[in-house]
C-alpha cells in the first residue's frame, strides 16, 4: 500500500473503481489513500463507495478533493436507506 500511495501522490487525479472484488482489501486500500494523499484528486467509482462506507469517517477526513460516483443501490447503502 505504501508504494501505491507514493506513486499516487505524483498524479493529478487517482481513479479507484471497477474490478475490486475483495471488499476488505479494497476498503484498506481506499482508507490508506484517503489518509496518505495530500495532492491529487481522488475519484471513487463503481463498488468503491460501498466498501469505503465500511468506515464513513475516512471519507469525512479526506485531505484531498474527493468525488464519489455511486449508482442508486450504492447510494442507498451509503445512506443506510
């Protein structure tokens, strides 16, 4: 995760999204990026918002501009409706 965060720091934007099937590992990766990144924009697409929802506080504490693009089912899960 450290190598990924280090490389991501030099990007203009980081997209995390499709194909992440291991929810616990995806959540750890997203939480690491949310904690470590200070420059690039972070875009959470596909199932990532749902796995990031495992720790909603991590989204609130993001140090970078954050875009979350959930579809309706993911939105409902994130909002607990």
